[in-house]
C-alpha cells in the first residue's frame, strides 16, 4: 500500500490542476484542509499555506452551496461536480471554475478545480 500512497502523492503534488485534500474527523461534519498541491500554491500566490488546518465552516460559512457539495460527497461517497463563480481570497479576483469533489477514502476527499 505504501507504494500506492507514494504514487497518489506524486500525482497529487504535480497535477497541473488545483487540488486540495480535505479530511473529516470526529462526529460533527466539518472537514479540515490538510494538503494542497503546487497548482494551488500558484493560483493563490502562495497564500494557500495560510488556510491549511482551517475547517470548511471557517472558509465557506457564507457559501452554503459549497458546504452542501462537501457534505453530499462525504455522505454519498460519489463525486460531485459543479461549475461556479468564485472570488479568490488571495487576490479578490472573481473567476469561473469547474469543481470536482472526489472521495478518496471514508474520511477524505480531494477537491479539484479548473479555471475556465
């Protein structure tokens, strides 16, 4: 399994699309941002590091659709896809993104985003 983990890690880190790893722990639904890839660093100008360790509720309390997408992915264990307009926290720019919430294991999902 360790070999598969290292392959996943290499794919995650070097993928040309923005990817974030969220992990759910405990009984209350509120996943934590635990990892991100190089494309996320580039998109945010490095500011993504400030968000590591934050919970979904910390970051998206004013965006219930995003929280609903997280919850649906975790509960149904199926990918959730959405096209959305989103304002980046790093520089305030607004863009349109295609977002996929993808279950990795029972406690983790990867959120991948591609700017249009």
